[in-house]
């Protein structure tokens, strides 16, 4: 099983995690780091909210930490990536509670 680290769980990060886990759930361990408190913000949907086509900002989020974890991802919210050592393939991050992470990975894309 290979390990993939996804940095950022906005629209692109969430789509990547869903694609990986939906197509090959038993082949990859997925670890997600996001500095925010929410997942899957659909920034391009702001026009829909402003234009009144959706009733509120909750329509701009289509996933959650819980949903990604149910698929098998390990998700670290309120956690900032501080460094990536590309030679050693390690992602360094720090959580809002000052927990430090050193997460190795197999491949980069």
C-alpha cells in the first residue's frame, strides 16, 4: 500500500482524495492536511450564493472531515504544512494545538 499526502482540502484536494479512495481504496493510504476548519469549499460557487441561487454558505461545502474519514482518509484540520522535504519525501506540519507531524509519503505527482 502506498501513502499519499494531500495538502489542502479545498475543491481540488477534496476531489483528489475522493478520486483516489473511490477508484483504489485498498491500494493507497491517504493523509490530508488543511489549515482551515472546513473542507471542500467551492469558491467558484460564491456567485451562486451572491446571486441568490443557493440560500446560504452551507451550499458551498459538499464534503466534510467525517465523510473523508469514513472513506478511509486520515484528515488533520487546522494544521499548517510548514515544510516539504522532497528528497526524503517527508511532509512537516503543525496543528493548531502545536502538535507536530512528520508524514512520509511514497510518490509525488
